[in-house]
C-alpha cells in the first residue's frame, strides 16, 4: 500500500513539474493550450480494451508514426498543442526519445533544410504534409522535448524558453499551472476565443473556457465557461439544464448505431449538470463504466487508412458489375442465336 502511494505521488509530481515548465514558457498572445497525457492513457483499462480490439490496425498506425517521426508511441509521455489560430501553432512532445534516431530521420527527409537554432540541439525545416508548398520547423529542444509547427510559433517558444521572448501574463501562467497540474488525461484551455467566434450570436458571449476529460472508473467530462457577465452565465445554466430534460424524453431513430447513440444520450443527459457562479458556468457529465465498456464493444474497427479500403472494394465491385453486365449481354446474345434456327424451321 505504501509503495502504491509513493509511486502515485511521484507520478503526480512528474506531471506537475512538466506542466509548470511548459506553462512558464508559453508565448504571449497564445489563444489555446492543450495536453494529452499519453503515459496515463496507456495505463488506462478502457484504452487497453480499445487497444486489444483494434490491435492490428493500431499496430500499423503506430509503425507508420514511428517511420515518419523517429519516435515510438510508447516513448511519448505527453503531447501539448498551443497556438494563436487555425494552422498557426505548434505541437510539443515530451518523452524518453532516441535523439540520434530523430536527427537521422529529419536529416534524411526530402526537401528538408537543416538550420541553426542556438536554443535547440537540432533544427530543420520540413515539408508540411497537410499543406503542399508550406514548411514546418522541427526542433529537438533537449533530450526529452521535441517541437514541430509553424516557424513563427516554434521560434517564439524557443525565445521564451531561452529568456529572450515575452511569455504570457503572470496571471494566465498561474491559472494554467493550476489547471494543468490536476492530472487530467486530456485538458484543453481556451485563453481567448478566436476572432470568428465574435461573429456568432451565441459564442460571442463566451470570453474563455476549458475542458478536461478523465477515465478512471468512468468517463468524466468537465467544462468551465467564462461568460461576459453574471446574467448570461445564469441564463446558460438554465438553458443547459432545461435542454438535458428535453433530450431525456427524445427517442433515438432506429439506425445501425442507434444503441450506441441511445447509451450516450441516456448517460450524458442523466448526468449532465450545469451550475453558474458569478460569470462562470461549470458543466459536468459522466459515462459509467458498464456503459463505456458496451460502447467499446459496439465500436466498429478502426480504419487508419481512410477510404482506401472502401475505394478498393468499390473498384472490385465495379469490376464484378462490369463482368456481370458482359456476361448478361453474352447470355442474351446466345439466346437470340439459339432462337433463329427455331424460327427458320417454323
């Protein structure tokens, strides 16, 4: 028992130190920060069930990831994402890596451009796979940290870490330290709403927000919304609680995934709770263990190759249909040929 407590405290300390270090180095102007605790996820019993069910597919995905990044999935402790907008951020990966292996992969990449960054052990400009013609900056910051993203965002992070850049305001840093030290498996903090949100009649009432997700004995989801004022916060609480009551009485249409949809509806609507305090709204929801296990059973097998398998099936189906059509035409032709002598005899 004592050993378990000591190990738990050490794990919590490791998460806290990591969260504190990252929070202090986030550049000013950053609008969102998120972290996925992969070490915690790998030790989760629900993840183990998903992993077992999709072993072949996930093994292939992890192998492809390793070939593309030089890292293995099991080496990564946590992955952070931060930025100032869509396609304007960076991914920060922490773990126990083989630095030389990552260097070799970066160096062998086509169209790469190795650059000098004094704050990093290694740096290279790499092609952005999602945006043809665009380049990302990949850097090995230290023995446990790798970053990749839009060059301005990566350079800003390096500058703050080396003491040359401007970090977030101290109040925001302290808030992030507290929020990201809670040990959640997934945490997302929206420090400022994006510009496009101000054009939406509903979203314009939200100043900032955060979401956390954990999966211990159940899946627990928590939201905190910071509204424009107390009146809007109270109205949001009433709307969400009222909507929950209506949804409980709504029937799910019979479809292929209707059982899974019904489980989610029942679990979330029965547990959904919204409570406002001044201008803040706290929202909680839960999916119990037995419901979560059933959802995993109902989940279709993962297909990490996207539409290729379906496309191949369509091609095979099209070929078979064409062959079937040709066979039909040949049979009709044979039938007409056989009919001719009979008509001649008549």
